C-alpha cells in the first residue's frame, strides 16, 4: 500500500513540477520544462484556387511557358515595360500561394521579370500593393532580398536645392521620398520581422514604428 502511495505522490509531484518554457517556474529547482508543441509549419493546408490561376487558365495573361535545353522560362507576348503594373503585379504576387506547376513557376518568374524590367513602374505599384490589404505586407517579407536592393540604391537620391522649394514633393515625384514612404509602409504592415529585414537590406533606414 505504501509503495502505491509513493508512486501516486511521485506522479503528482512530477505534474506539479512541470512548467512552460521561459517562465519563472521553469528556472526553479527540480522543475521539468514541458516539451513545446509542434508549430505545424509543415502541415499540409488546403488552399483554394487563386485569381492568378483563374486568369491564367482563361488566357488573360500575356505569358506562356517556353521549353528549351536549359529548362523552362516565361515567354512574354508583350514588352514587359508596357505592362499595366497596377493590374498585373498584385495578381502575380497572389500567385505565390500556388504550389502546383505551372502556376508556382509562372508567379515566381513573372514577378522576377517585372521587378527587373519595370523601372519607374515598380515603386508606385508596390506601394499600392502593400496598402491594399493587411495580409500582403507580411507575405512580402521573405522577398525583401529581391525587392529592396534597388530601393537601397536610390533611397538617398533626393534633390538638394538649398533654400529653394522642391515642387516635386507636392507631385510625389521625389524618388527618395517615395522610397522612404514605401519602406515605412512595408514596416507598418510587414509584422514583427519587417524592420530587421528592411534594416539588413537598407542600412540607413530608421524605424517609423519603434521610434
């Protein structure tokens, strides 16, 4: 009978000594830290078809897949520079949710091509994309390494006219100010990891949230 009571007390004591990680109780003597739950990051999730897939299947995108000895690549039916970036860029970013071929490849490569050849069209479309929905800001964080280098290059490209009046600010034509506004929107809507990722790619950027 005594041995049964001892085992019962031992189990009760073990339960009482268990503690969640990073708590005060976890630092106490004889405490046993609970195993953290799985995050489920690799759990398969059901996804609904995106607008990107619907547009592609309807033939609304001026793209097709071209096969050659080096693999697959996108064949654009129009000049990339003439695309309506406000229309196409958000759709291609939505296509990043796709996991099936050829949609996933088309979305990734299409975004790469548009960012590379879009020139002055990229920044206004990107700013519009960031503020269009709360979720897109966090979805963009993993792509900062592709998006931000060009912004870093021109971030300090402001017109120095001394005491004169820069009327370009009123028309939002100052590229340095536009870039800073875009970076601030990326930080505001990019979640807790946004600032550190922006700072890594744009060292001169100062937080608009933490300051």
